[in-house]
C-alpha cells in the first residue's frame, strides 16, 4: 500500500512558499525525494484558509477559472509549470449522501474503479475524514498488460486518508479501489509530471478476479492509428502494416494490427489478420490478439450454437 509518512509538522506555508521550496530540487520519480517533501506538503495542509482564498479569487473571474485544467470537476488545479517535474492539485471527495454524488453518480470521482498508477504522487488529507481505499500491491514488471492477465494482487488493508495523514503512492506498485468518504473531504497532492506516464501503462484492475481489466491511460498513437485506418488510402495501410510488424512498442504494434482489422468487414478475414499477432515476440501482442480473436469469434459461435 502507499507509504504512510509520519509528519509532526505544525507550522504552515502559503502555496507560493511551497512552490518555491519544491522548485529547488524535487525529483518526483524518486521516493526519497518525495518523502522529503512530506513536511512541506503537511505545512500547506496546516494552512486552513489558502484553498478557500484561492477558490474565491477564481470565482471572481469565471472566464479564466481553472484554465488549463484537463481533469474532471473533482480536481482543482493549484499550480502547473510545464518546465517542472511536478504539479499541485486539490481533489474533492464527496460522500454517498452529497448532492453532487446523487446527481452525477460515482464515476467522475473514480469510486469503485480499482487502478494502479504509472506515476508517483504525495497526498495529504486536508479536510474531512477522507476517502476510503482498499489497498493492494502488485509487481508491474511481472505482467505483460493484456486484459484478463493475472496481476498477482496482494490485499493489504482498507483505510481512509484522514485529515493530516500523508501518504506516498508509488508508481507500478500500489493499486487501490477508492470508496466514498463518510463526509465531504478534500486532499492535496504533489503529482509527478514526467514522461513516465506517456511511455508506460496504467491499468484498471478487476480485484475480485485479480486480473487486468483494461489499460486506462491515453495513448495518442493508438487514436491516430484508428483514424488512419478508417480514412487512409493504400499508402497509409502500408505504413500501418509496417508499424504492426516493426514498431519497438508492443502495444503500438497490436494497436496497428487491430486498426488494420477494423478495415475488414468479413469476420473470417479479420480473424486471419489478427492471427498474425499470435506469432509476435511479445506476450502482450500475442495475448491481446488472442483476446481480440475471441471477441470476433463470439457472435459466430453464438449463431452456430443457435443453428444447432
């Protein structure tokens, strides 16, 4: 589970002071460096007025409020400098009885969506009893990353991010299933802002079965391949075919192969195309191709069963 960091910090910081300290050398990829920032994050949490003041200022200018925030409304972006390897945010965690939860449901708050992280982040409870989590651990390097693959999940405990509690969530280790807070809560986060989330995978987990449910991080190349396959000419198809056989990233190879299959209307031809992936050197490509073939075959098997 995330590392719980005992902080006895009693002084407080302004947001600008925290930013100044973090800019002096925080390495968000390093657990030791992140843990060293725990007292400073706790000091910001000891400032009981900064967040309300920040929100009040932004409410005065709705045209620019949270400009550049690409997260859901759950997140209040506090600081983002693209040249730095971190950013700061506040997260809102409603209870099941809060009006916003009853209106929108749990999905915008990622409740009941078990997942790991391909980035580190340091968090502290700022307000309220905090969201609950069922915590698990797993070994990222031991999974290929295809849906249905066993993650080797190890359940650790259920606990809440109480006010003042500081925790370090570790990339590629910690998995949690977030559950609604007992009362409206807020957490503050120092988030890793590096290239690691771009080149590594983040997974949704099926904790009941102990397997990978799907990949959840965005991959722009996958989207581009899908569009190219849908509207491209024969030259585009040749490029996609080359990527399917030669790209260094196995997930991109499979995405290219799958996009090629999307151009074929006949299920049999699509299966023949996807079968190429069964000979790939990567377990990820082989197993992803096998899963995709099963999806294509399922309607045919159902029809065959009905005819019998």
